[in-house]
C-alpha cells in the first residue's frame, strides 16, 4: 500500500519540481530489504562510491513508548539490514530516523546480553547503542539528537531521534567532527522558517482551519480504493501562511478527505470531551473512565498549539472544535505533507492485519515530516560541501608544495 502511494507521487505523475529516477535494474514494486540484498547485491555493489546519502528508518513499533515496546519484535533487528546496505553502498553520509525509545534499553535482557553489558558498563545496551557499534565497525562515525519537529515549521509536537553518520575517511575534513551536522541543522531550521515565512510555532488551527466542517456544506464523493461513497469537506481557499504552502501546486479535488461516520452517541461523547476536558494533553485514566473510553491514548487537540504526535491510529486525536477524529488529509497537513501529495490504499485496518498492512492513516503516522526531512537534507548537503571545500584546499596546498620543491 505504501509503495502504491510512492508510485503515484514519484513514478507515475511526479510534479515538475520532483526529480526521481528509479533504477532500471530493479522492478518497480515494494521490496523486502532482505530479498533486495539477496537478489540484487551485485547491483548494489555497482553503486559503491556513487551514493552521497543513504536515508532509512527501521520500524519503530518495538521501541515506541506509545506502544508495547516488545523486545522480541522481529522488526527491531531490521536496523541490521540497514547497516548491511550501508556496508555495501559505502555512502558518504547516512541518516536514520526513529522514535526516542530506540535510545532506551528494554527492561528485559537475555542472560548473555546482560553479562556483556555488565562487562562494559552498568547500563544495558539499547538498540541505538548496537546501531552505533555496528556502524563504527563498518567505518562510520555517528551522532544523534532528539529533535522536536514543531521547531521546523511542522504543526505538531513530535520528538524523534535523528542519527547522522559520515564515513570515517571524510570525518577529518569536518571541523568539529560529526556533531557539526547538528549545528548546520539548526542553521537550516532558521533559514527554512525564514524562507517559508513561518513562525517558530505553527498551531493546529493555522494548519487545518480551512478544512473545518462548520458553516460549510458537505459533499458526496468516491474513491477508487473504497467500496462505498462517503462525505467530505470541499476544498477551500487557504487562510494562513502555512495553508498557502500546503495549497501550492495542488490542482483539482483534494485527496483523502473522507470524514469518519461516527454514531450519534460517539459524536455526543466527543462533544462533551471538547467542552469538559483540558485540551492539548492526554486524557488521564479517571477521565477516560468517566467517558467510557478504553483507549489509553486520547488527546483532545488544542487549537492554538501544535498538535500532539500524529500516530497510526486515527482515534488517538480529537479535532479541536468539532466532535470527530481527523481525516487522513488533516493528519497529513499536521505532518507537513503538501496537498498535491496523494495517498493510496484503504484508510484503516485492524487486528492481525495491522502487522501486515499499511493503510493511509498508518502511512501518514509513520512518516518523517517533510519539513523536517527538508531541513536535514539542507544540513547534510552543507556538511558534504564543507568536506569537499576542505579537501580541495588541502589538494591545492599539496600541489603548491610539490611545485615549490621542483623549483
């Protein structure tokens, strides 16, 4: 499902501003990373030395404090496959994004791992520790920082662990070492806000107020991925600087605007919550019991603040003024996806299918916010430019010294 979204936006009909080339030796489909390494390792080896930056984000469910933090979750070890791709491609720099919990060790350890931890330190190893050690063995220096996405123009409080590495043969040319990239990230953040005309904090209302139901007629609509028609809000003129950024480049009907079909009693309960409960914070156990809610994570959104962290579950967040959950498009707005970006697949899934399917709400909730990704890209580009300049100055000095010796 996620690949079909990727195909639609980057392969089939990309905007003129997007330059993306799919390799001709690789079938245009979703690839399991282990199968990719098994069937195309020689093709990947042919790219060695040609890749500037490799970006990845191993699944976070086993690390996330919003979930169960299951140490035995097989997805936890997928960072090892990421490291294997790094070792094959040998990019100049690499990026890895995950939840803060990746840096926190699980409470239960195997006896062998506990013994190894005791030998080296009093602290058990986290998966981030293992990642750094593994990448160090493959020739990379790594540093990481917890980043609040709301500081980058994303209308959402979303803390993420951003790990950035550089190949060790390049690190001597970086003044201050790999931590220099996070100085450049701060510079990129400030420059991005100025360029986009955004303040240091974008509120939820300034992000999605043009998509409110109140005072507007709902329209009947259809979607090729859905079996039945639904209601949605018509696309309207942008009201804020952020909304203008989101509208840019969009043509025609907006995608993924389906409104949830809440029962009357559910709408009534949500309306009471919006009136009676504090907004912008998670409902506590007593409040959830009062309203007969079994979910452990429900946030009534505050209009004048960035939204809480968007997750893969649509009923984690209530709209700030309307008794309903958010549409996929509204959650995409809170992630800083532009309106031209379309999503494919079913909207939600449940039960055992949640480990195998990636519907639209999941695609949005798992994504790196584009505005954060943009700033990271700017920072790494500047880092590699600085490396290139330092090396060129060194080469020039060597040439001058050689020429002086000949004279």
